[in-house]
C-alpha cells in the first residue's frame, strides 16, 4: 500500500487516530506513547476487586416507600464510596439507546473529508477533533472525539450539527432530552439522600448547561503503551455515559490508588459525580478520576453527556455540609470561570479542581 501522506490524516495539527489505525502501524507514533508511569497495566484485575454499584432507577421513581428508602441509601453510598454507579431500568427506551449508538458509529465511519467539515476550530471545544491539546509535546489520546453543546440554545454552534448521517441531529436532540430528565431526577434523589430538599440543585443551577461528547476508540496494536483517554475528573455536576453494545473493557476508575475496570452491564448507563457536586457537598461526594484504555482488536464507542449548572452562578460548599468536623474545603467561585479553566487546561487527573481548593 502506498504510504498515506501525513498531512491528509490530520485534523488541525493532530493526527486522526482512525486514519492512523488504517495504516496498521507496527510502531506507535511517539506522541501516543505514554511515559512509563502513565501506561496502563494490562494485568487482569484482582479477583477480589469489587465492581461499581448498580442502582435500580425504577425503585427510586416508582418503587414502594421501602424500595425508595433502600435504593436511596444505596445511591448515597454509591456516591460517597465510589463516585460512579451504573443505572438499570433508567426509563430511557432501548430503541433510543440503539439509535444514538447507530448514528454515532455511522458518523465516525464517514470519510475523514466529511468529518472535517465539522472540525473543532483552534481554541474551541466543540466539533470533531481532540480538545485539551495545548502543546506540541503533550501526549495524545488514542481516540477520535466529536463534541456538541446542546443546551441552552446559545451554546450551540449550528454549523457543527451534522447533516449526515441524516438522522444524527434529530436523534441527538431526542436522546439529550431523555438524558436531561434522568439527570434532573438523579440530582433530586441525590439531594434527598443528603437530607436536602429534592429541588435544591435544580433551583441553584439556573439554566443548566448540557453537552454531549462522542468518543470513538479504534483498536490499537499496542494497548499497553497508549491511553484511549487521559485520566481526568469531569467538570460537570453529573455525567451520563453510554457505551457501545459489545464493549468488554475500556473505562477505568481510580479507586484506592488502583485502576478498577468498569464491567459493562448491557443497556445500563454509567453515571459519575462531577466536580460541581464535589464542591457543593464539600467533598463528601467526590468526582472520581477515570480514564479509558484501548483494545488490541476491538474498537469501542462511548456517548457521554455532561450536565452542569448555568455559567452565571456562583457556587461553593453548601452550608449544610460544612461544620467543625467538615471544615470548608473549597472557595466560592463563578461556574463559568471554572468551566473556562477546565477547558483551557489539559486533562490531568484532578488537577483542575485545584482551582477551587482553599
Ligand atoms: C469522558 C469520559 C470515558 C469513556 O468523555 O469524559 O470519561 O469511557 N469517557 O469514554
Ligand atoms: Ni470523563
């Protein structure tokens, strides 16, 4: 096969990982090869490592009083001990989960020239490309990404909403409404589990911001050398992650200083606490660091929704969660400023939250 001219596989100044993969490189380009300390250990997880908790949403939304109580306390424990959980019986139609997965996959399978029409402009975070790349010597993730602002309307860039696949934009629209409802409901139960009024977050958040990021991880001949997605916490209040149907491995969370793989449950959604809830709860609930690893033969897809407060609001630990045993750990700040700080820094564990630490 004739070598592909290197300039044609770039989006902006970054190599497009899917195109790179098509060349079946036997040597992974240096920019993707992680330093020793960052490389994923591919040893099988310890047999004793427990998996992240499962929450049965239907018991919260339409269970008996007893079911509601016991599921609420499981939810509270999941938030406090894990920061991550999988939701089953979440009420979103399986056919909608399938549709969003299909249009996402179809989008990533379009020719690069087509996807480049939606290329992420320098200094922005929406569109096709890798955000959070700020220097030439920064290591790159083995991943292609497509991100869109969804709500409120003013964060949208209509030029970036694909006309192909035909059903893409309509499906994102319907899916986002459903995921939004789920976030609102989960935040209600999370608030109640903290002994607060169910609507505290909704009232506090103002006009909430919702964004979607689709991640496509091509197979990698050397999964031991690269990361699909760098370790980070999410800058949201809550994040909802849907994985491709045939996912076996990929997402890992940092638990007690070990990377624990999240074992997918078919049709479940994975929820995690973001930085906003960590700050509001004064660290009682933490936004846990996570990353994605790649697979030698299998590709993987994830569809990630970030749900966050309005950029306008000021936030800091809620007074109900601060006392002499739990002194205030974070300062008050404007959420818009935090968001800006988050997207203008590289993903580096929980470093962005230092912005808010006292
Ligand atoms: C994210 C994220 C993990 C994954 O997009 O913020 O953590 O498995 N994704 O794709
Ligand atoms: Ni994340």
